């Protein structure tokens, strides 16, 4: 009976992590799409500025916009790293996942990530299986 309950608890923890990761990854994908839309809008402005000022164009006319484009691309890279960390955590729900360079153990009760080597879940207090 204890094995059955452990499997149920593990299933609920897995479901909890997958649901949480799904919601978080959906937010990240939406943020990436938003940044890409902003980039397209800025690039359109840059193109129009270059075209309209083609005879007297100077790069300083669009320098600020070019910096904004780079900033958006940097933000997208950061969001993609967050997504990769979520995916790594989900792949390793029951074991020693590595997210952000730090080994993690996921609680079989609530699914919360904990530092490897800990005895109890930092969220719910359940004993951790390392």
C-alpha cells in the first residue's frame, strides 16, 4: 500500500511540476512573441527612416532604434535560457536536475525544487528522497 501511495504522490508532484512549467513556458513564449513583434516594428521604422532620408542619411538617425533592437534580442536570449531551464527541470522531475548551474531535487509531495543534499522540502517539509 505504501508503494501505491508513493506512486500517487509522485504522480501528483509530476502533474504539479508539469502544470506549473506549462503555465510558465506559455508566459515566456508570449513574452518572446511580444519582443519579436517589437523588433519588427522598430525595424520597419528604421527602414522607413533610411528610405525617406536616403539622400542625406546618417546612421545617428537610427542609432537609438538599433540599440533598442539589440536590447530586445538580448531579452529574447534571456527568455530562451529561462525556457531551457524549465525544460531541464521537467525532464528531471524526480532526480537531480541541473537548472541555473545548481543541482536540484524535486519534492515528491509538492514538486518544489530543492537544493541537492537537503533532507526536507523547503516548501512543504516533506522528507526528500535523494
